[in-house]
C-alpha cells in the first residue's frame, strides 16, 4: 500500500506542478484558448492559483518523505481536495463537462492519499 500511495502522490504532485508552472509562465493569450478561466480572473489571481498548486504538490511529497511534520502531507491532500471541489463547481457552472472527469480523479485521489496517510 505504501508504494501505491507514493505513486499516487508523485502523479498528483507532478500534474499539479506542471500545470502550475505552465499556467504561470505561458502568455495569457496562449492560455485563453484552452482555459476559459484565465480571462475571467486577474493575473494576480492566476499567479495565486498557480502558486497554490505548486505548494500543494510540495506538501504532498516533502513532509512525509523527510519525516518533518509528516501530518502536513494528509493536510495538503485534503487542501487539494477542497481546491478540486471549487474547480469542479466552476467547471459545472460554465458547462465545461470535459474537465469534470479529471477534476473528480484528482479529488478522489487526494482523498485516498489523505485517508491512508493520516
């Protein structure tokens, strides 16, 4: 089970880190075609969302790996799950049903990680 959890943590953390850096550093015009929310929020909010994703990814891996306050790993997982609830709400309000499955997968994965890491 421990190996499964580490793989799940690595996959979720990698996806969050990659999306965080891509959304942060790619030009807004380029992102607007794929991500409708980029036009609806300010650049400050976009950066906040990206930094939150990156910090959440770090929180999934580092505390448990280094055994320094390992309780922060499930706390980070729960925080990411809450983040995904807000993302799911946004996608449903905007009728972006193609993004719902991925959001649900991240939600369930992070709850699974949180449950078994507590």
